[in-house]
């Protein structure tokens, strides 16, 4: 079978590698450097399993910048291009996805298009009409940064959305579900087939629930901090209840990354005209947490106002959200940085993945020893052993030292 995957971020590249174990796969990306890396079996993203499979496994995988050359003879075309949230439109920016759909429709391809990008509820039905291309599925992804291929190899579930009245599309959906199962190591993965809009809602509600857990334990931590209680003891006691579970409960500076911020805001926008309190509160809670963290840090750095904010230098240890990640898009710590700057503090960043001397107007320090010396206080969303010798001036809410 011939499969084309458009977009080689975490979602697209992990799927391309998964399918290439058993089928002919062409990965498409507009960035020539990424295409060259993939063709040379080098992963352009940081993911241990992808790196291992590209360098050590026999994969029938090629990459190109010209998607139209691959569309014609494809059985499935998987679209995994980014959909960032546009705050002005109060909606996902789906232009990259729509551009690919339009190109496929104009190419004369009869392949089944599978949208893997996160999209608003109602999107698939709209674009099927808009572009006159009916053979289309939506299959939400449930992947973690830096563990995308692992999560495809050991998926929690496979969800495929389709037109339930179209027998041909139902067959396509089951075929695509079988392809995902075929590439996985985990056997007997639960497969759920449903309507388009239900599948679109599954993705947004899943990520919003995860964001709610992050927000909940962060607010628990805020309460404990203000009241002088031991957050770790409380969380341990709460999470021994099997209905709650010991996961997604390590306090942080807020939820961030590729999915949770944009998906929660999109779901909130989809609730327009629908009564709700909880959904909008999840979004607001993340802002409140960042306000609290920034104030706490500045109070500690200035000895509760005994020094001026302009006299302290706050060291930002890593912009990444999680361990072993190279992504810091929409990371919560950047929200903390903006607040601290507005309060008048000086900031320096230690982030090994940045080669430049500045990032968004902030100074970047490339030497860890100098960074530790120059910072009045160091804040870290996730603690690292290389901070052990300056632990006394590190501020973190990473109580369990895990993601």
C-alpha cells in the first residue's frame, strides 16, 4: 500500500515511521532541511524511538518537498500540518490543512484523505462540501512530545471519524484503523469508529480534561503554598484514591506545549452559546497560576520588597516544558517571563537548543556556570541534577521530579 504523510512534526513523522515498517511511505514537508535529514535517516525532531527506527530499522520511507508528485498513486494521504490557535479569529488557523486538501482535490487524486491535525468541531463536514472531496476521514492523535512514536507503538485507543451512512468510507475507516494496529507493538488496541463531529470532539475534550488535571493540582499547590502546607503530602494522599490516580499531578508553572493551550481555547470557543462554567475556568486557571508564580518568584528575589525588581536577575532554566524535549512553543515559563519583565525584573535564559544570544528580546547565556553565577534566583519548571550545586536559589514546583 502507498501512503503519503504531509507534515513531519511529532504527529506526521511518527506516523510515517509507523507505516513504513510494512508499506511504502512518502513524507512531505515544505522545509528542505527536514526532508534531507529524513532521507539521510536523521530525525529532525527529538524523539528517541524515531531516532532509533530511522537509523536502525529497515523502513520503506522517502521524503520530498513536492507533495503533488506523491498524491496520484497514494491509497491514503495523511494530513498532519499544524493548526495554531488564532486569538483574533477565536478559532484554529486551519489554512495549512485546507491548502493540502485543495492541492489533493486539484491533483485528481482519488486517495482517502485522513486528517490527523487537531481541528474545530464541525471542520470535516465543512471542508468536504467546500472542496467537493468526499473521501475523507478524521483520526485524532493522542501523542506526547518526544514520545510520539512510542505512543503510536503502544496506543491507548484508535479513534476514526467518518460519514456513518457511507459504506465505502466505513470500509476506509476500518482499513486505516487496521494500518495503525498493524504498525503497533501493543496488540488488541481498542478501536472506536464514530461520526466526524464526535471524533473531533473526542480530541478537544480529551486534551481539555488533561489541562483540567494540570490546573487542578496547580491550584492545590497554590493553596498549600499560601497556607504553609506540604503540597506533596496532600497530593500523595489524594491520588491514592484509584478513581483519581497517580498521574498528571506534578505541579508546574502551568500547562503549555503544542496541544493543551490551543485545544482548551478552541473548545471554549466551540462552547459559544452553550452554558458552561468549567471549560472557561480551565483556561482562566492557567493565567491565574502564572500570575501567582511570577509574584512568588519576584517576592523571593527581592526579599519581599527589600530590593528593587530592577536590581535582581531572574535566571530562566530551560524554556522546554518537559524532560528530553526540544520544543518550547507556548511553554508556560514564557508566560512567567513576560509577567516578570512587566514587573521590572531582569532576565537571562539558559536554553542549550538556542544558538543565538537573544530570544524574543531576552538575553541568552550559553555557559551554565556563568548562568548560575549571574542569576539572583533561578526558576525551573522541571528540576535537573545540574542545578544541585545551586539548589538554594532554585525556585521550582517540580515536587516529584517527573513530567
